[in-house]
C-alpha cells in the first residue's frame, strides 16, 4: 500500500469508529455510570472482541459465514439474544449512579473493582464477538485496500485489521473519557443515571431486534 492509501484507510476507519452503535453505547453507558476506568475497560473488551473477527476473517472463517446462511443465522441469533439480554439487565437494574469504590475498605475495594471490571470487559468482548455484522464488515471493508497482486493476502488482511482495531481503540477510549468527563461535571446526569440505564437498555434491545431481522448476505 502507498502512503496515500494508508492515510485513506486510517481516515475511513476513524470515521467508521466514530459512528455510534452497540459498541459505542456500551462504552459510553459504563463510563457514565462507573467513571473513566469502567469506560476504558469496556473499550478494551470491545477491542478484544474485534481481534477475534480480524483473525477469523484472515483465515477465511468470515468468508465461510458469509457464504453459509446457516452459520450466519446461528451467530446472528446468538448476538441478538445477547444484546437483548444486556438491554433487559439495564432495564431491570435497581442501582443508579456511578460505582462508588471509594466508600469501601481497601481490600474489598480491590476485590469489588477487579470483579466489576472483569465483568465489564467480558460483556464488552461478547457484545462484539457475537455480532456477525462486525465480521462481515471486516470481510467487506479490508479487501478494498489490498492489492490483487499481494502474495500473502491473509497477512495483509491481518495487518490492516490490527491497524483498524488499534485506531478504533483510541476512538473508543475517547468516547469513554468524554462520557466520564460529562458525568463528573453534569449533576443532572449523576441524578438521572437510572434513566440512562433505561434508555441504554431500550437501545440495546432495539439493536438486538434489528440484528435478528438482518438478512443473510446470500439470502
């Protein structure tokens, strides 16, 4: 790839990552409720999930899924059910406001914080992994920047995917830091976290329903 193509690829990737979706919603909701660290952990979980799609696409699994209506449907329904599950948890949540780890003892604070962040990370990971649209996105987007004459296309695919994910991680961290900054300075946000949970839950359920209605690319 020439320098112009790399710059175009980076610019396109940044614009795509700035577009709100389930991943951004997941990061922002946790940053608003739990602060910058919670949002950053959510962003890392999303990035880890993207690695799965990148590797899968590089070895041809995504191509197989795109060609197989059954494989696409199975992953689609798993993803849809998981998004609806996350949304229902937010709708039924009884706790509002940011996570207050400062009020706990040092030992309990560390244990609670580690468990909380582990859960946030894993849920972010599965939110991304179980979305077949992400896999198909990599399969459709990355090949446009790989020349037909390239000998080792899987390697090129993998490198471009890693570059895309690296740039996307910084965008997602920006979403997390911005949301946490707003939560610290807007008292109305702090007082209405339960409403934010309800809105986020509704949107997650909406994303799940939308994913469930998505047609297989070879339908």
